[in-house]
């Protein structure tokens, strides 16, 4: 774990939890990182970014169902697989965003 936490560090740790199937949801993985000693200001920057990206939606699932209705036509196992990959890609995108800002 880094000595000085940046938002991208929080996301990198959270990504490990999602990738290793410890948590399904990004927000739960971020909360776990917060409980393990991450700088809470960095965690709040990540949480604020997530809220901004989701807009009026409380979850990525809700956002996906509105913006990608084709996902409603796939099997449960295929939906779970696709949303998991989407979560990992979303984390990667947020890491790039924060690293681009030096955070």
C-alpha cells in the first residue's frame, strides 16, 4: 500500500478486489479500501467521480440497463460476465482519468 494515497491508488486496490471476485460492486470494493487505511480524501474523490459518472443512477447496473438495453436480452450468467468486465473496464478508465490529473 502506498504511503501517500492518490485516487488512482484507491482504484487500483479496489480493482484487485473486483478482479479477484472478493466484491462484485465497485463501491463496495472502494469502501473496503477505505477500511484498510486509505486516505479518506482520496476515497471521497473516487466516490464523487463515481457519483458524477452514474448521474441519477445509484448503481452501474441501473445505468447499464438504461443505456445498454441489449443486456436485458442475455442470460443471467452472460449478464453477470458482461457487467463484471464492464466494472473492470470502468475502473481502468477512472484510473486513467485520475492519473492524467496526477492523482
